[in-house]
C-alpha cells in the first residue's frame, strides 16, 4: 500500500483559498456539501493473480502494517502540524461547521447512518467488550426519534444489537449483507413492512465452514482471534505480536486458497473474509435510502459517520451522488472520501446531541408559527 500526501499538490491553490475563507470546499456548492475529487485510496489486497504464495503473504503483511495508520506518511516538505492543518481545511470538524451543516439540511430529511466500532464505541483490545456508553446510547436513541437511523457495521447484526440495545433503528450487519428494519417502522412510512435483506444468504454454510477452518489454523498463533460475523469472518491481529503477523497471514491465505468465492479486505488490525459479491456498506446505504423512499430524491440529506476503511465505500457513494455528508472519525489525517471529520466517539456523541437540540428548537419554532 502506498501512502499519499494528505493534500495533493494540484489542490494546493484551492486549499489556500479555503484557508482565507475558513470554509471547506464541500460547502462551496449551492446544493450544500459536494464531493471532493476522490483521493487515491489504499489498494485492496488481491487474493488472485500470479503472485507466488510467499509474495502474496508478504504483501498482506505490509498491508497489515499499514492498516490503521496513525497518520498519513508524508512525502512532501510540510511538517506534521502543517499537514494536519491542511487536512483539517479539507475535512473540517463537523462540530465547528455545525451551523453550515444544518443550513444545508433545510427542506431535506436527514437520514443518519452510524458505524459502530470506533464511531459509537472506542476501539478496545477485546472485540467482545466494545461497549458503548449509556450517554452514547441516549444520544443515538434521541437522534433516532427525529431521523431515520441505521447502524451499519462489519459485525454480526445480533451482536451489534446486543451492544446498541435500541429498537426502532435499522441494523445493517456483516458490512451491510444483513439488513433488518425496525419491526414497527410505521413511524416513517405508513404501509412499511418489517424489512429483511440478506444478499449473501447462500454463502452462510461456506462462511461457517471457513470460520471453523480459520479457528483451527490460527490457534497456534497467540493473540489471534476469529470472530464469526455471520456473512463474513474477522481475523483479529490487534493482540498478535508483529513477528507473528506473517505466520498469521500465511494461515489465512492458505485457508482462502480453498475458497475462491471469498475475498479478503482489511479493517483496523483485522483481516476480514467475505463473499465476492458486489455488496458493501455503500450498497447498504443506497438500499436503505431506497427502502425509505429516497432513491432518486433531492429532499434527503444522508449523513454517514464512520472511522474505518470499510466506511469509505459509503463515503464514496455519497460523493458520487453529490448528496449528503460523509464524516470520518479520526484523530489523524487519513486518505478519505469523507468531507468532514470528528476526532473520536465522544465528539460523535456531541454532534448527535447538537443535532437533536437543533431539531427540538426548530420543531418548537415551527409549532409556534
Ligand atoms: O464496521 P464496524 O462497526 O467498525 O466493525 C468493524 C470491525 O469492528 C470490530 O473490530 C474492531 O473493533 C474491536 C473492538 O474495539 C477491535 O478490537 C478490533 O481491532 C477492530 O478491528 C469487530 O470485532 C469486527 O468484527 C468488525 O468487523
């Protein structure tokens, strides 16, 4: 994987102008936030091709090292703080741009899409203990009272529900391959039936099988953890010593050799195995908008908040639609298709609370008129 400068050189003059006005490029569009040109994103790990097994494993290990970088490595002469400032100019804080964001939503229905790990809950060593705080739960519950809200996660849907514990939301588990609508979703659409969509259902036995194979193959690697996410599998290496990463990658690679219908992607210190179908968090976002009746509508403002590589698929969809806001949760500059940023889950909670407060005030005003 190659790391790029956070601000491409051909964008520098535009950046200077935005510095003068202290406004993000995304707000220069009359329709509100508009996509930035797509940055050069990290290459996906290829599982096919003619590379030798060793070369493939090596490539995987390099990609594992680059995963979840603390910052984009610089190839230009800017200092770290200058780079960070430039990045913030291009991806300003959604909190400091709050007024502009809600102005862009005037006359539109906000639909909220929230990733779970690293967005609603902090990243922790044990994936089974990634709990969200009660304050965050209240913020999400309140947001869902005003806006259709979906949790979009790589996790198994039941597992994420056991963390979020809120009815009345849409849940898209397994990177969007397992979508369920609220059982009483009449709130937003009168005749709406409960929604269930599982585009990868035929892969269920295969995923179960490969999961067992992976548990067996990785059990000699201390710290490795295999998580069955129903339509995909996570192999965690957060607690694996770096000197063992090659051995882990080799085990996963050899397991995948027998499953050409599965592919590998990567998240934060995790290798993810999923079906080769063209479905991801971006497709899930489009599907949910369509289910809510906003397929070709200009009256909607989808807001997607996420922290991970897999959330980039959703940010990209918003960019391509020229509609909505992608908000990346990160303390560090990263290549992203998102337009805005928040530093950590605590800021996500503040943003959700402000949205609720703004909605309550504007709703109160509307009632008084
Ligand atoms: O789409 P998400 O909701 O962000 O889920 C992506 C993966 O999140 C979890 O793993 C990550 O969080 C763990 C807990 O903080 C952390 O230990 C791990 O290193 C991270 O990769 C989850 O366990 C995975 O199954 C999800 O695919």
